[in-house]
C-alpha cells in the first residue's frame, strides 16, 4: 500500500501523521489533487512538496495531527 488515501477522505490543508515503512512518523500537509488526479503533500519539517507518484517507499496515513 502506498498510502491510505483510498479509504480515508483527506482534507486540503489538513496535517496528517504518516508512518513510513521504517516506522518513522512524519507530519505531512495534504495539498490536494491536481488535474491529473495526483495527490500532493508537503512535509512539515523539511517544507518539501511532492506527489504520491514520486514516492519510492511504503507509507500509510495514521490519522489527522491534532497538534497542527
């Protein structure tokens, strides 16, 4: 599974806790879906923006980050 976006309705500008395959938890902001249907995210720590299509590892959305 690349992400849990198929079973969870994601909200634009919401920060989510994401578990990487290494077990590391990250805070990613959901930026929305572009015209090609690709979901875009921004890593809250690094500020890097990326689409799900560019990720080369497994990850899952754990839930909304209530501290955001």
